[in-house]
């Protein structure tokens, strides 16, 4: 009896290999997104902790959020520039 593998039809392992290749190709771009989100969340968290310590709520949180977002976008653009330079 002929199986799908003998007939040349794609099997489950071939399809998964393609998916894993796609995930590997997307990982650097996912890392860029996580850096942006992580910077913003870290800025908010540090600002909140500062507010709790010195009692300046909400200004520490606002300033921390702004600094985190600015640093996140800076890291985002630097990473995107490096990634696009590698692809050329």
C-alpha cells in the first residue's frame, strides 16, 4: 500500500518544519516589540515605586511612563535599523 510520504505529499513533519522556520524568522521582530513594551512597563513601574516612596503621586508615574516610552522607542528604532540592515 502506498503512503502519503511515498507519493510525495507533504506530511506533518514537513509542515511543522515550515512553521518553525517562520517562527525563527519572526523572532528578532518579536524581540523588538517586547523591548518597546518592556521599556514602557518598566518606566511606569519605577515611577510608581518612586511615587510610593516620596509621596508625589501621580507625577513619578507620569514621568516614568514618558521616560520609558521614549527609551523604548529609541531602542525600537535602533533595533529595527539593525534588522533591516542585516536583511539587505
